[in-house]
C-alpha cells in the first residue's frame, strides 16, 4: 500500500478507527459549505469504504490525511479521475480537512505530496483541481501550488445541487518533467 509522507503529514490507507473523525468532519456545515449538504455517519462510512476500496484496487486515490501533532486523522487528500459528467477528462487533485486545521498549511502540504506522486510515479501529463466558484480558500491553495486558472474552462457542475454551487472553476498544472 502506497503511503505519502511530508514533514508534518502522513497520507495513508483508511482504517476503521478513522470513522469518528471523518464523520465529525463531514457533519460540519463549514467544511461541507460548497458540497450543499452535510453527510450522515452512514454516508461518511460509505465514502470511507469507497476510498479504501479504490486505494486497494489501484494503489492511489483519496488518502486519509493524518497529522500526528493534531491527534490523528484530519481529513483526506488525493487524486481521482474526474467524474464522467464533467465536460473534460483528466485526473483531479483534491483535499478536505477538518476546520480546526484550516490556516496551518496542511492542505497545501498534502496537495504538494499528491502532485509529486501524480507527476513522478503516475507520470500524469497534467493534474487539475476543481472547486465551486465561491470556494476562495481552495482557489488560494491551487494558486500556492502553482496551478493556473483559465476562465474558459469554468463550467456548471451537474453533480452539484442546483443553485450557486454548480458554478465551478478549474485550475491546471502541467507536469514539469514533461514540459516541451
């Protein structure tokens, strides 16, 4: 099983004892602000099991993010093929962290590890990140990662609930090792 380590974080396979922290994170309206709804404990368990199965099957996906200084699981970060319903193809980087950890640089740190893995191990030509247009915190992480935004790529996400959360932006980063 592939694990990614940074100075302060461990990105690893999901464990059964992650459920309490994961369910608490997904029940926080601030964390789920741009997803439309909070998740029940059963829905959080379903996502945990889905992430675990994908990691087992392909070796990469949405890893559990653990910060020992924070007492354990603080969220998730990883890579996943974009949903079939969006108007482009590619591999998406993403993250979701507990509110108590916001502002400490963990999202950027985890995402850097994910990008490094995607570019060096998977040899992806490009990695993108998608966020609701109003999710300025995630946009800031994307810019810190060196990703660029082209408004021509923006789209209405059909997987989001109707309303203002459908407007989505796309940031992209080319693999520097494959640059012409």
